[in-house]
C-alpha cells in the first residue's frame, strides 16, 4: 500500500503524469527504516516539457499514520 501512495506523490511532481511508466516493483529498492516509514528508490520514465521521454530517478519516503489511516510524503528527491 505504501508504494501506491509513493507513486501518487511522484505523479504529482511530473510534467506529464499520464505518460509515466514506473519501473517494475521488483526493480525498486525498498526498505522500512521504522515501523511506519517506507523508503523506495527507483525510476520513472515520463515525458518532459518538450515531449521527450526521459528517465528520472527517485528516492521517496512515505510515513503512515495508523490512527488517521493516512499516508504522508516525508521526502521526495527526483
């Protein structure tokens, strides 16, 4: 579930989200530094402002708040 939210946060930072093609989940490095934090390192291919497909690496950390049943973006580096 955390990775789905991580992708949503990445989508919102792309110039052309509809063109996005994420790496296979198996190609994404993931780890859980604490019980409610999840970190993912991978790449997404998407169009830039000129329409060219480019590969962008990402490092994203999401935090889950169980009492609110909600995920929050903690860090996004693209």
